[in-house]
């Protein structure tokens, strides 16, 4: 399962929900709302490379927090 468990998925979605900004995960030619647990569960299990697009009023704080939560869980992510 690529080492991504339910706890990780919930932690990432919960962290994203703290922000007003739009946080979109790009992986496997898909665009997934990171605040969606279902979308994350499918994408984080099947993808190897993660790109985040973050736009909104608190995007700088969101970028920092999202990179930290991905890296904490051993997932390589790049903000574009």
C-alpha cells in the first residue's frame, strides 16, 4: 500500500481543512482536493510523485504546514 495508511490520509486532510486556501494535489494526471479524504485515499495509495497547488488568503502558511505534514509521513511533495 505504499506505506500510506488511513491515519496519514486523515492527518493530511485535517491539516488542509485548517486553511481557507484551495489545496489541490496533482498526481497520476489527476487533480484532487486535499481536503477530500476519499480523493486522498485513492491518490496517495497509487501515486509516487506528489505536487501541491495552493492558492488563497493563507497560502504561505498552508504551503509550510502541508509540506511539513507530507514530509512527516515520508511522502515527497513539491509545491508548484
